[in-house]
């Protein structure tokens, strides 16, 4: 490992003085991490320098990096991989993943710049207290890291952290943030084991046993399980080899740790990768949704795995896991209603037949009426506007901040002022804003998709309307090697799961950006076509209910078609006149001739067959159970929301 004589000195300047080194944060087998100052914005940042100490040394000028053997191209190959991975990290946008700001070469090596996290690592916290964390704390941390891994594993091609351990989870107040990706282990594939084994050291207490070519989401899941073990017990986890030979000793857990959590950790730390949870979704289901298998009398920790079906029998639990509000937010409208009223299916259906009725005594504000005996007053609903602030021009290797505000008409000036505080050049363009009717407590989902030649970024954030302005922000890093000269951006607004409208704008990539805000085109959906297999009808009925509640005309064939209708003609006519096409994709849909006909017809009217600004139809695809492979002509263009 590099020694103190090989690190950059305090005060060293990088990028012509933009970054000034303050101190060393950590030294690894292939890199050195520093705390530094970004003088352009007067911010503290963290900078990782590529420095594989077995291949190079520091030059006499105390800055340059000298390769030991100039005939060995290993250094350049690994450096290229280091930069490539840094670019991929820069495209990750999640509050629980450290953000990459900048990537550059200097001094014969490469660097990337990240957020400096104010706080302590979990390893530091464990050392200071000498005590394990409470299970409630651990569950909260677990939920946040699962959210981060969901983002990481969802990249195309797949990306893995490969370095999860307590030292690499920072706590900024109560927020958990993953740092220090370890994907440079992929240098096994780049230059071979013999050359790199000397300086790439697996953190044996947190590492699984699979070889590099067998790594996947399950590899990060093992490391996260070992981390949970350390947090819950205060002790280093057993090595995977020890578990393989001696089994897992459950007596190591304190009595205060629930049986459910013990079994989850044991499951995640299975030495056999096929017997671990294979995805974040599986862990969430185990924790928050429960499973009939989990309540059966099976041997604790015995997880059966079938590669052909990818179905799991969960470890035994003494009782069903508790329901958590964080998971409730991910449920469909119909699932929420069923959970609210339990087995009272009649009452649940009554709630799902809610309709808006016009109330002339309330200035046209809608009022909710029920077909059941209970009623909910929607007379307090008000018209709420959305405003978007984003740059019209920006350069490569810069961040594109997009702010979306929900606000009342009288709060327009206040919102413009707040946006300018967050982004000095933010100016609200005059355009017809997207509006929707909201009451206090309504959930609004804001989904952003940024396109270049393909889908470059997708993200979703939720806002709970409390009667006054609120906002969410999205940050996209424009890589240096981007192959387009403009970005097409589409923001979709959903109210209580119903897609109500979209906001579209173009951001150009230029060498010298001007302080401009883009022209925003807003569009409220008026006609929605819901494409689904009849076998999935019960799973997607909630969509028809949600659009009806928003007074949006929708085509749900069982509700729309009447006796004597020539349905192929009716379907074609409606898709041609619709402005939103909701695709409910599943194994059943993939086998449905009509769903595929509808899908192909919709694609002729939508992006990318039509320019984003000229498309007459917006496609919003959903992936529902039973899951199917995504259509090849859509997989690299559209983000499928997983329901």
C-alpha cells in the first residue's frame, strides 16, 4: 500500500488551482483519497487519485506519477478502466450514493471529484461506542442502502458496488450514504490475477467467495449482510469460508435482535451465491411484504433457488414481518385500498368506485362522492401549478440542475425567488403551467427522463402536498464523451398514481453556455389508452380508477367497449387520438397478440420514431407480475416503472 511519502502534499493544486489538497482521507491498493477545496464554489470535496502503488511511484516534483515498467501497459489499461467506472458512477443519481462531480487527467494519472460527506462512517461509530446498534437503527440504514443498490444494480450494463462494509457507509446526521466503490476489482479481468493480486485486497470479512466473472447483485447482497451482522452484534462477521465449513452460528446475535432479522442476515450471507437473495426487490418483499412460504415450517435459513424460475422460498419467520409505511408508498392504489380494509373486499371496491362530481358552489372545485356509505369531502381541493427551472445551455463535464415546484398561483413570485437562490441563473419563462387539483395529503410523483441518443437518466421523486409550495430537484452530470449536442428532457407528473401531464424542454450542450432558461412546453393528458392482457385485468384496474378520479378520458376496453363495437377499429381510432399510452407489460402481455399490436401502433406516434417535440403520443410503460423480458425495441429507450 502507498506510504505517506507518496501522497500529494497539503496545498498541492490541481486543474490550474481549482482544487487545493487539504489532507489525506484514505489510502488503498490502487488509489489515494484526499479532502480538498473546490475554489470555484468554495466547497469541500473529496478527490480520488488513481495510484496503484505496485505499478508506479511519485516523481521528484512530488506530483507526477511515474510507472515502474514503461513497457508494461497494465497501468494505462487499469487507468482507462478507472476513468470508465468513474464516468458510470457520475451517472448515478441517488441521495444515498456519493455524487461524482468531475473527472480529469493530470500528473500522468487520473482523478475524480466527489461530494465531501460531513459525518462519520459506521465503522467509526462502532469503534467510538463499543456497542452494537439498535435493530431499529439498522433497519433504517438497511432501507436506505437498499435504495442505493436498487439504483446501482439498475444500470445498463449492470454496475455493482463491490466494496460494501461499515467503513464505506457514511452517516450524515440520519442519512446513510454509500462511498468508495470497489469495482476496480474488475482489473482481474483487465490484466489477470497474477499481476494484480499483490495490491487488490478483498476485505475478507465482508467478501463472498465467487470469482470476478460470477459477480452480480448477490455479491453486494453478501457484503451488505455481513455489514448488518457487524452493526447488530458489534463483532466482525465470520468469513465466507468459515461459514461454508462450520455453518452459521446464530448464537452470535444478541437476544434483542429479532428472529426475522437474524434469518435475513443468515440468508444474505449464504456462501452459495444461488442461495442468497438475488435482488433488492426480493429483500424488500421479505422485510416489508411477507410471503406465505415464510410462515411455513421450514428449516431456518434454508433457501431453495431455481435458476429457471427465479422463485424463492424465504427463510422461516416466527410471524409475518411488520408492514412498513416506506413500502406502502411503493404499492399500487388497489393494493393500498385492500391493505386499508383488509379482507373486506366489498368495502375496498366501494372506495375504488370513487368519482369526482362538479360542485358549482365551490368555484368549480371537485368534490368526491362514494357509492358506499362513507364519504370523503374533496371540496378543499385547489388548483396547483407546476413550474420548472433548468438550464437551456450547459457544457460538458457540468451538472444540470432541474428544479420542479408545485405551488399556488399567488406563490409564483416566491417560487421564482427560491429557485434563483438554488441556481443563480434561474429565470422562470412565461408559459402555460401544468395544473392539477390537489387536496392536502395527496401524493404527487415527479418522474424525469433525459434522452440523448438513448435514455441517459431516469429518476422519480415524491412530494406530499400540504397546501403550500414544495419542490424536488434532479441533478444530471453531463459526461465529457457524450455523443449528442442537445438533451431532450421530459418531466411526467402523477397524482395519486394517475399520470396527469408532462413538461418538455431541450437543453443544448455548448462550449460557452449563456444564462438562459429553456422554453417549457406543458401538456395535460386528455385521452389515455391502457394496454394490458385480460389475464392481468385485476392487477391494473387501479389505473382506470385513478384516471377516472382525475376526470381524464381513458380507454380500458372492458369499461369502454359496447355491444356491437368492432374492437380492432375502436382500438386503432382511440390510440390515434390519445395523447398517453400506458403499457402494462408482463408475461401475459408479451404473449398477447393484441397488446403487441397496440404497442407497435403506439410506437409509430411516439419517441423516438417521432421527434420528442413533435410526438403526438407519450408512452408510459409499467412492468407488472408475472415479469417478462422487456421488448427489445423499447428496452434501451424507455424506463419501465416496476409495479
